């Protein structure tokens, strides 16, 4: 779940980034990627301020390809990339809505 000021816009952006369709129900928007649902809910400065979500990591066999893909879509680097082993790299990026997410792969 990402807490954002514009759930529909965030879901639409992520749908494009992940090659899927955004779905909207009242204040809540979401996308489905395989068996994973990623939700976008209006932020609440008192309980769930924007950018305070848990950092979810997307696993990939094409780390650099996906890192470049997200950077081209307007993300910025938050942390890394870091080589954590000879076969594994991780990085955190910030999407255009202020949410931090991670990539994990090689």
C-alpha cells in the first residue's frame, strides 16, 4: 500500500510502468501484477503521511534494465545501487509521487 495525495494518478503511472491496468474504487486505486496487488490510498498526515509506506522490493532478473526503465519514467535514485553479493544488487528509487520502492536482482 502506498499512501499518496493523488491515488488515481499514482495507480495510473504504476500501471504504465508495470504494463498493466489501473483500477479505481472510491478513494482507493490499485494495480495487479501477477498475484500481487499494489494499492494507492489517500495519505493522512496524522496516521499515514505520504512516503511513509514500507519499502516493497520488486524482484527482477534484469536489474539494470528495470532501474533504467523506472528512471526514464521519472523516478529518482533514493539509495544505491548496492552490490550485496556477486549475484545480487539492490537499489531504492522514489517514484514521482514521493514513494520509495526497491529493486532486488542481478
